[in-house]
C-alpha cells in the first residue's frame, strides 16, 4: 500500500510541476532571438546523450577509430545529410553497425 501511495504522490508532483510550467510559459511572449535559442535545445540535448556512447561505448576513456558505434554514427550523419531520409539512414546504419560489430572489436 505504501508503494502505491508513493507512486501516486510522485505522479501528482510530476504532473503538477509540468502542467504549471506549461501554463505559465504559454502566456509569455518571447523575441525571435530567444525563440531561435530555445529551438536548438532538443538537438543539443540529443547530441549530449548520444555522443558519449558513440565515442566511448566501453566507458574506459579510450576513443578508437575502429569503434563500430562511431563508424555507424558517422555513416548515419553523412547519409542522412545527403539523402534527407532519416528512416532509411537509421535502418541502413543499424545494418552497418550489425555488420561492423561482427568484424571489429569493441
């Protein structure tokens, strides 16, 4: 029973803090500069989450160029830039990673 109450309490607190912030921000008008800065946040967050795993998947502090994560990540970046097709880029990148991980050591 205590676990259920803790879960419901955490749910309520999370919902209230997010909904109050959304309601407060909806009334605020920002300038074009602020809008352009805020629009870069999702890309910066995604980059911060993905980059450590690409460069150092073992967590040993050594970056190696034969890392299949890094090679597949660079491939996806270049392929998606050239084709502008994110789904095809990710699917072929996954295939390349699976192929590379069979032949290259981590």
